[in-house]
């Protein structure tokens, strides 16, 4: 039994906090950046100041850097653990699942069909992370390293953030989003939301294999 398990078994105060590794703290920074992005976007809906959106957009590349860095630090310090892997997935769904959807909604994808697609996207992200967590051991080589991703990794949604950033910079938000807005069976729909649908499908694909760096 290691020291972490011993502390938790004995009920030592703050044993969970004491068990955090450096890599876990970086993972939490990822989650904090994603949560702050969501809050910044929500504040924009109350007070539509453009700087709030720029803050929301800018926090997600920071989350992306933290997501990449935590793995590097974990391997460097030999701190990889099941806890860290689960923590990473939970952080990712906030920063690369819910946050991109919040940004899309805030910048104009608010139609009924848009909402369905955005919910689908988050569902795909959750499913993709759950599948990775239970199959990582099967996909790992003799050294325990996973050689490829089954389906697009959820941080790939950073591409959607870049698209939204360009839309904001060029003033193409709301009903002025690229491809405009159309009505389908009395529901408003912004065709740009198809990017979220395609990305969601790519995440849950079984045949799409992307080498892991």
C-alpha cells in the first residue's frame, strides 16, 4: 500500500489534496480555464462587451496547453495514475466539450436545430472519453503507451474555437454567421453548426485512427 492509499484509508484530513501530483494540478488548471471560459461567455450574454468573448476564447488555448503539458509532466516525473487519467477526462469534457458549445451558443447558434447538434456534440465527447478510458490498456504497447486514438481526440475541438475566433474578428456573429440562418420545420438553424456535428461524429468513429504524439 502506498502513502496515498494509506492516508485515504486512515481518513487523514485533506488526504485527497495531499495526494495530488504536479501533473494533476496542471490538469486542474485545464479544467479551471475551461470553466472560466464558460463563465466569461455567460457574462457576455448579460453584458455584451466584446472583451468578454475574447477572454472566453483566449482561455481555451490555455486549457489546450495545460492538457498537453500534464501528460508530459506525468511521464517526466513518473506520476501516471488511474486517478490522473480520470481527472484528465473530466477536465477535457469541460474545456473541450461544454466550453466550445457555450461559445457557439453565445455567438449566435441558438436555433432549435443548433441546440440539438450542440447537445449531440457534447454527448459524443463524453462517449469518446469513456471509450478511451476503458480501452486505453488494450491499445497500449509493452511500455504502456497508447500508439493511436480511436476517433478524434476531444481537444481537437480547439479547431472549432479558432473558427469562432475568426467569426468574431470579422464581425460574422449572430445571424451574420457564415452560411447564414435558415428555417427548417419551423426551427431556426445555422448551417455552421454542422462543424460541431462532423466533429462529434469524428470523435466517436471506430475506424478513424489518429497517431498519438
